[in-house]
């Protein structure tokens, strides 16, 4: 008996079974689609960030075009982690016309004032620092006082307090607190925040202490406007 060995040429599985080849192609196409989707998501995030920044800058531009002020726009470039609510660093300095004791704000309201200035940078003392004091006014009742930050060990929501308010003043929750213009640092009419509560000063008993929720979100400061002075 003679045995004959049949030899057939080697072929790829995909050549004999088209559906295997199709699955490989689909898998490759799906991988490419996932890659393209990742790129698109990154582009959308970048465009969204650019749009958000443009909106913030547009709102700051409205402030820059205020007829009463000479101003300069600056970016926040630094923040002390150990004193998060006390100061920030910006990328403008004396070369841009900045000096000490200039008001700093954004489209939301008052941020603070310049306290140290170099040629290209400046440090801003935030309103949430107890050492930053602004002459203030209750917008409706016209009662004057002094607004400043409240010293706290640790907080996610910085607070301000308006002191030296007449004990008999009728203060309403939700009433706006604005700068009064006294003192020569902060121009009149900049929004500081809104009243959230009142209490009689325990030490003197002569004045009310007005609790204020700041108008500015101090956690998310990116661009600011420095008021250089009147036109």
C-alpha cells in the first residue's frame, strides 16, 4: 500500500475566511476612531478654555473702558499656599505704571490692593486679609463702615466683616456693600459683597458688625484689573 502525503500551500486564515479579515479591519478602524475622539475632546477642552478666558477678558475690558479710570489688566501668576486667602502675585509692575496702594478688582467686584511692586510684578493684598481695610458703604441705607477680612484658622469660604456701623442702622440681609471712596485707595462704588448677617459688637456694644459674603470668588482668580488713577 502506497501512502501519498498531500501538501497544500500555507494560507492566512483571513484569506480563506473573509469575516475574520473584516473583524480585524473593524478593530483597526475602531482604534483609530478612539484616537480621533480623544484628540477631538482635547481640542474641545482647549477651545472651551479659550472661550472662557475670552469671556473673562471681555468683561475686564468693560472695566478698562470705564471713563473714570486709567487701568491695566494683569494675570495672576502666583499664590502662597500657606496664605491662600491673603495675597496673590500678578505679572504687572512699575514698568506698567503700578505703585503701592492701588485698587485691584475684576468684573465681580473688589479684590484688594497692591502692597509691593517690582519692575515686572506686584503682590496684591486680598480683601479677605484682616490687614486689608476698605472704607465701605451700605448701598441702600447709606450707612458707612470699614470692611476687611476675618482671621480664621482654616476655611473654604473666606468671609469679610464691616465694622463701625451704627448700632441703630436698619441693615437688610442681601443688601450690597460698596466702597465709599474715602481714604484715597479704593474709588467709590466698587462692589465688595452682600450682607449675610448682623450682630452687635461684643467689645463696645456701640456698633454693629455686618457679615459680608464677598462678591469675588477668591478661589478662582486668574485675571485682574489694577486702577492706576483717574483720567
